[in-house]
C-alpha cells in the first residue's frame, strides 16, 4: 500500500486537476454554446454546400426504393 506522503501528494494533484477542470468549464460555458462557436467557422461556403449535397446523395442512395419495399 502507498505511504501517507504519497497519498497526500496524489490527492493534492487530483484536487488541483478538478479545480482546473471546473475553471475551464465555467469559462467555456460563459463564452456561448457550441453553435455560437461554430457560426462563421466555415471559410469556403461552396465547399461546405458541396459536402452537404454529397452527404444528402449518400443518404438517399442508401434508402430502399419504393419498388423493392413493396415486394416480399
């Protein structure tokens, strides 16, 4: 088992890490939501629209056609 000095040192380290995480969490939530951070981050709108269209066509290609779903 660990000695008392080692446990105290590890506990102090954990307490500091928790305090740092709380501090980061408080400051990140005050700066806005994830959507606020995302808005304006896309510099090439045409590439973004092309990616959206690619995703849409990929999802539609994966859907069953009406002919295939009516047959058993």
